[in-house]
């Protein structure tokens, strides 16, 4: 393997590691946000329950997830450009931080795909 090829592979591995970390963090926060939102709305509609502390926590989780999602998008863009994938793949990756649970499955699938591509 030439030095240029090795350097490119190292950059891809670094981008993959950053993507995987952010995908797991984003996916976890998205699941927590989904559960908190469900509890919030079910509590309001069904039980007429509203607690200011809980609503503040729900808002905080939403804000944190929003900022984490921005960083996640940057890591998606980084990996996408290094892998030279088509635009549709970037959209698919971006949806991983919006649709609960899908991001975690997508992370595993893409990591396997990238590793197989680097090993071949």
C-alpha cells in the first residue's frame, strides 16, 4: 500500500470513528427525547398532568439534541466527502439523527461497509 493510499485510509478511519461516536450519542439522545416527549404529551392529554420541572428538562434535552445533531451532521459530511459517496447517502445519513433508532442501525451498517471497503 502506497503512502498516499495509507494516508487516505487513515483519514477515512478517523472520520469513521468520529461519525460512529456522534451517531451513538445522537441516536441515544434522540431516543431519550422521544420518550420524554411522549411522556410530556401523554401526561398532558390523558392525565392533565403538567410539571414545570419536567417541562424544563424536556426542553433542555431537545436543545442539547439539536446542538448534538449539528455536530453529527458535520461528521456525516466529513465521512461522506472522504468516501466520495453519492448525495443520496448523505441524506440517508442525515435522517439517522432525526428518525429514532434508525441512526443506531445505520451507524453499524455504514461502519461495516467502510471497514470492508478499507480491508479490500
